[in-house]
C-alpha cells in the first residue's frame, strides 16, 4: 500500500513538472523562463515584417535564455537599485504602455473602407494638372540666353538638351522630365513650368539653385492618381496617423497640467 501511494505521488509530481516545463521555455539557475517571453520576441520580429521560421525561433529561444542569464547577474550585482537604471526602466515601461495604448486605440477605431474611399476622392479632387516638360540646364544666364537664341533660329530643343544640358540624366533623353506636377520641382522651376501651355517654351531663362533653365512643356493633363487599391495601404497609414494625432491632441487638451 505504501509503495502504491508513493508511485501515485511521484506520478502526480512528474505530471506537474511536465506542465511547468510546458509553460516555461527553460529553467535557468533554478528560475523559470516563461514561454511568454519567447512569444513576445516572436511578435516583435513579426511586427518588423520578418517571417519567424524554426531557425529564427531557435535563435530567439537562445536570446531569451541569455537575457535571463544576464538579468540574473545584473540583479546579483544590485544594479536595479541604481537611480539611473530606475529612471531608464520607468521610461522603458512608459514606452511599452504608450505603444500598446496607441495600438489599442487603433483597434477600437479602425479605418473603414468608406473613410479610405473618401480620402482617395478628396485627394483626386485636389490634384491639379501635371506637365510633360523638358529642360536645358546651364551654368550662366548668358549661356541660357544663347540657347534661347539657337532655339529661335530653329535648333531642336532635344538636340540642344543632349549637347548643352548639365542635367545629364534628362539631357540624354532630350531634356525629358516625364509627367510631373509643379510641386515636385523647386518653386522657381515649378512656377515657371505651370505658366506654360502645351508646346510653349520659357521666353527668358529661369534661375534656380541648380543653375539656369530653359523649359518647354510638351503636354498638359489632369494629374493622374494611381488606382484606389494600389494606394490603399498608404491611405490606411496616413489616416491612422491622423487619427492618432487627433487622439493625442484630445488627451493633451483634457489633461490638467499645473
């Protein structure tokens, strides 16, 4: 009877030990390392966009064990009592909680498809015209005036761009800058370009930080917005940032700060 009871107790103890090991990643110097730590490290990697395969998981397991070893040594040395360490731990705790607060706010107020579509339509309506322009960039105003004189005599814009332009990238393509809205260029260039109609060339050189430009507009059209599905991720991120900014402003406005 005594041996039977001993075996039963041993079986229960072993079962309990198995359950403990299932909950823990490892036992380091007698102290359990919870499996939740490995899960947290996996989630951290997943948030960065990297896949968590068996190899990565094994590396993370070793990292979790090393962290526990290092933590135990830090505790043994009494480093937690340091004022500097206490301040850093407090900041780290704040960072984690604030990040989770923002994530919770996004979960409570997700961006809807209707909001995404409305933002897409708003941007589409706000977009102006875009221009298919060419330019010739030179160092001085006199050089630019000389280029204008050659154009007036019948020289081809594309040929002069290849021969004279300092902008070798566009110059190799006859000065072609492809389709673009004025705001992608420096203000002086964009404003001068926007004043031209289809087929027109600037009558005087345009000065920017890069030098002197002669600009020609080959065509004008309403700015083209990519398909909704193509820009949906960017719109999602943009609206999330806007909502979070508003949330932060509201909390700041409600707070009693003395």
